[in-house]
C-alpha cells in the first residue's frame, strides 16, 4: 500500500509549480494538482518480485534501492543513468547534498552493483556525470563493466566564473556488459554544413551533398557532442526539473545502442525524458523516480508523445547541428511533424484533459 503521509507536502509543491509566474511565450510543460491526481493512478509501486511484463512501459514511483530487488533479472538492453551529481541541489524541494569523493563513490556503488543483475549480457550502459563526479563514476564502473568511451557534451548554459573556467560541459561514460553489444553508427550521424565544398574533376561533390537548402555532409559521431541545447523556457520539451537532459541527447544514446522493441531502463527518471524518447523511437521503457510530482510529469509527457513524437534537432533519420532549423525540410514521413501538426496535437491533448 502506498504511503500518503507526505500528501500535504506534495500538494504544497504542486501548487508552487502551478502558480509560478511565466511569460506568455513560455512553453514549459507544467502539471496541475488535478492532473497529478489523474496520473497518480498510472504509477507503479513494487514491494515484491515483479515480472518483466508487469514493469514494461511503466513509471515506478520509489527510491531506487528499495525497488531494485523487485525487478526481474536480465531484461534490460540499454541502461541510461543520470544520478544526482556530487553537489548540493534541490529536486522539487528535496535536497541532495555534496559529499566527500569517498562517500559519493560508495553511494554510486550501492546502486550500480545492484543494477548489473537486471542487464542482458549484450546490454550497454551510459552513466552521466560532471567533472566533480566523473572520477567516482569511473572508479565504480570499471569494477562491473567494460568501459568503452567517455563522451563529453557541451552544455552552453551556465554562469560565468571570475576565478575559474566556466563550467560548460558534462560527461557520459559509455560502458558495456561484454564485448558483444549494439552500436548503430549509421543511425547517429550528424549532418553538418560544408565549409570547404571540394569536388571531383567532373564537378560532383566529394563526400557531401548539394541541396536547395545548402551543402551538407554526414559525419561519423564522435565522443565530443557540441550540437545539443539544454532545454529552456521556449522549447516544448522543457520542464521545471533542474537537471533535465535534452531529448536529442537521449535520442543519440537510444538510437546508437538499442534496436526497435528493445528495453530502455532509467533508474533516475526525473521528469521522464528517457522514457519519452524511448517511446518516440519505438523502444520499450522502464523508469524509476522517487518524486511523485516528477513521476506524474513523466506520465503527462508520455501521453503528449502519442500526439507529437518529434525530437528537436533530429529529422529525416539524421541529427542536425544547432541553429539549422531553416535548412531542414519538412518531413513527409518519419518521427517528426510540422510545427502546425505539433500545435494541433497539443490542442487536442488539452481538449482531452478538460
């Protein structure tokens, strides 16, 4: 039975999210108390061993360590982990406090050691960190997994520093359980503008494509990602979660390291980005998040994905550089919709909830 003893605190948090003043053009996804009451019934709570069928495409509202023993073994194809970094930050009013490196490393090992059991022998694992927590992630990951690479991505948001370099990047450790794993390199190529359009003697382009929207080249993905935009108020995927990852980032990970109908698992789901992108890309998903408001927000976003499965920066089966939207042709088929179709979908969703 779910414990509702903290119900009054949850209501206070919900009201704060509802009453926050926002500009008229702000597209942040919010959730009302009435919606939380509705989506609460969709959440899963586990207190005994569950089957794979019982957890698939579900949001589990519990602390990670309490629910991991209840999950089935060997069912996950792709694990994406975005834990709180080793700094003091509040998540919907609940603080996560900075620890010593030793204590933070022990905390990571507490749950990562239990996560190994749920992975398939062919599974891939991605673990997020910043420069402070990256050392701890590496120490623990190498004990249980084969480390393949460390991705660094540019987080262009952030305040400047007077006595230090501006902190504008984060890391993602790419690991696998074994030497047999999925990596779909052609699914994650980046379409970039051609700065030097070399041609053959007959005038045909060398390794690039000429189009009415400009000259572009498909490039192989590297471990340095500079084409991402951290969600902010004018983006339709934005929420009030303080450490939300871009849908485009998750799309890269999911397309590279899983196949359609594979199972993607996120044990620190937050506002639901991993589950949402997995659904948009035809994967199955499981998410764990201990904050009920964030769980309900994830469920709302999953419903929205039924009406609009677009991913900003991903179109025609390729990833695009930032600030190239005007060069991207509208899709006739595929995972994106036109802006007018997306707007119509949001209106239909609103009508369905009223």
